[in-house]
C-alpha cells in the first residue's frame, strides 16, 4: 500500500515540475508519443458545426430574400420612359448571375447559310452564326413565300431535350403543335436557335465528356455557365440575322418558347431590349415558395428548370415591362402548380398596373397540359407585331 501511494506522489511531483518547466527534458520526452493519433469520430462534432454554420448562413440569406423579394426590385415609376431608363443595373445583375456575356464573346456574324428545303408556305435554311471565339450558334430559319415587304421575326425556342427541328415541325413533336409552319402561314419569319441538349425522343447517343451537365460545370469554372453561353447564342445570332437579312423588320421582333424555352424567353427578353414582345409558355413558378422549399430540412433543391437568379420569374417580367408579355400555362400542366403560378403572375402584373399599361400583360391559361396553345400565342403576337 505504501509503494502505490509513493508512486502516486511521484507522478504528482512530475506533473508539477513539468508544468513549471523544471523537469529534465529527457524525462519529458518519455511522456510524449512518437505520433499523436485519435479516432476520426473525435473531430466529427467540429465538422458538424462547420456544416451547420453554413446552413444557418444560407438559410438566413434566403429568409432575407423572401422578406425582400417583393420590394428589392424598385425601378422608377414616374413614367414609362423613366422606368425603362432605370432598368440597366437590374439587367446587368441578371446577366452577371449567368455569366453573360461569356468570355471571348463576339458580335454575331453568319458563317454558314444553307437552304435545306421548301414547301408551299416557306423556304427553310440551316444557319450557323459565330457568337463566341470558336463557338457558333446553330438554328433553323424559315421564311414565308412571296413576301412583299419586311416581315416580323419570331424567335422560337425549343424546350428541354429538344431541338429546332421539333419546334419547326420537320419531324413530329406534338406539344409544339407545328409552331414553325403555323407561324410562316401567318406571315412571320421564324428563327429557331438550338440549345445544347441531347434529344431524348430522337434517341440521340451520348456524347462522351460533353453532356450538358459536364459542360455547365466546366463553364462555371471559367466564369460563365451553359445558360450564359446560350443567352449569348440566342441574342447574337438574332442580331446577326436582323443585320444581314433584308426581309426582317427589326422593329417587330418577338420571342416565345415552351418549357425550358419559356425560361429562356423570360430571361433573354429581360436582358435584351430589342425583343419587343415575349410569350413564354409552360414555365412559371412562385419565387417565394421555391425559396422556402430550399430552406425546409425535408425538401430537395428545386430542379434545374426552376433556377432563379436573385430575380424571380415575376421580376424577370419586370425587366420585360413595359414591353408586352403574355405568360401561358396549361391548367393540366403536371410540371407546375397552377395556384402558385397565379400568385407569381399577380406579382408580375403589378409592374404594368403601376404604369397604367395593364393591357400589355396577360396570364393565359389554356385547358391542356405542358404544351403550346397556338391560337392564344398568335392572337397576342398579332396584336403587337402585325
């Protein structure tokens, strides 16, 4: 018993002398392991705290965005002219989010213009326009037969997993309802630019290393995005056609698109003043709801088609205003909640109401699903472009 007590006393003495720096160094070294080790689980609480700190930070930012989403967009309302003049910084903010314009962007110039066919109503061309160093925009260009004067131009943007050939009805894709041929019958020139997508219903093979998701990640490392590049493609290819094709009336340019094409119609028209009328179809979400969903612990981030920019859909309409805009949605569209879309449309309508031009905005509901309603679209374009 005395020996154990002595050992304990000795250990206490060693600890006291070590703390005071008075114990011989060679004896101190005997108390230090050659390599410190501990279980990974020991530091998990730190990792958890780091994650939760960023989660709280992100949620706080989104909660602030919810509180300010209806008031943060404040262009002047003194007159239509003042309103238009105040939009530049908001357009720049929307473009900056997507990385538009992308690095090495160029003014569009047609590099290839090839006739591929004709019918009783139109002549059809495949067109390539250089818009970025080493990158071309591709699309289909449809010109009505027997034009007697300059004609209005419609940018017709296809949707996800689609292509220009579908919206121009070179082959059947029913939800576009033969948009291109119907447009040329009514005297519109059609420009249908391509998005960088494999076509699911065309059974396109995979392109190794170059699918849309990989390209987007690479472009984000380079300071832009696939959306920023495609906005550049749409805008600069259209400008090149307006400049180089004498049949186009530059003062009568409209844009429409379905689904992803509706998304591009909203944001391209928002940042691009020369487009005079917009008809996005099959794409409208409640911005506030989407922000709340990203905060909820049991929800996933919204899918890519619901990307927002710090501007919700209604704020993109605010950038389109005072130009005419009709948003179209099918009441049986399974991709979007109609009640939520009504709320977002009501917010969008306020921009027009405050300027006394409420007749220039329309939320058009048709009885079908995720598809175009052709009569409604052309009724609106005819009103403002004919």
